[in-house]
């Protein structure tokens, strides 16, 4: 279906860019953290993790490869996402580390698929961007 590299839609912090509202929206669509593009969302441009020196220099592909994992910035983001969106990026990273990126991407597809149309549930909005159905997976994790 897609020729994109498996890793390209998973940000170094463990965030799945494919379920982000900036990625899913039609207007001003963000191509994701790993794609070089000027259309990137302002939150990506300002992101401390994306702009982290270790990531920028390409020393590690994901935060778990870093000596400082999990660092203050990542913990801060993780807490925000757990509280607001019921999703943990640190948990994502641990799953990638344990089971590999391939398995993670497959699991993510299932986890965020709309039960109505198979479209993608947005982590930020908690509804399907394709048919508008509200998500039921919210409290599952
Ligand atoms: Zn749907």
C-alpha cells in the first residue's frame, strides 16, 4: 500500500505521526517528524525532542538508544500525552525496543483503526478522520 519506510512515520520519541491531527488533517498537512518539509507543524519545529542534539546528529534513531533515556523532555511529553490522550510514548518506545519497529507499526495500525470504516483514529481528537466515528479505544490501554 505504502512505499514509505516503516520507520518514517514513527518519531524518535515513539510518537506515531500517522495518528497525529497535524498529519491527518487535509489543510496544512504535516508530513511527520522524520520528513524534511517546510510544511511541518509549529509544534514539530519547536519540539525539544526532535531538535535534541543526539537525534539531530543521527546518533540514535529512537530515544531509547540514548544514554539519557528517558530524559526530562521525554518524560514531560510522556506525562502530557498520558494525561491528555491516554497514550504513552515511553511505552511505545519500550514496545519498539522489545518487539521491533515492524511489529510495532502493525500493532499501531490495528490499535488506531476505526471499527466502522477502517480509517485512522486521531490520538488528539479521538475520532475517525475518515468517517467521523468517535473512538472507543480511549480507555483500553
Ligand atoms: Zn471511520
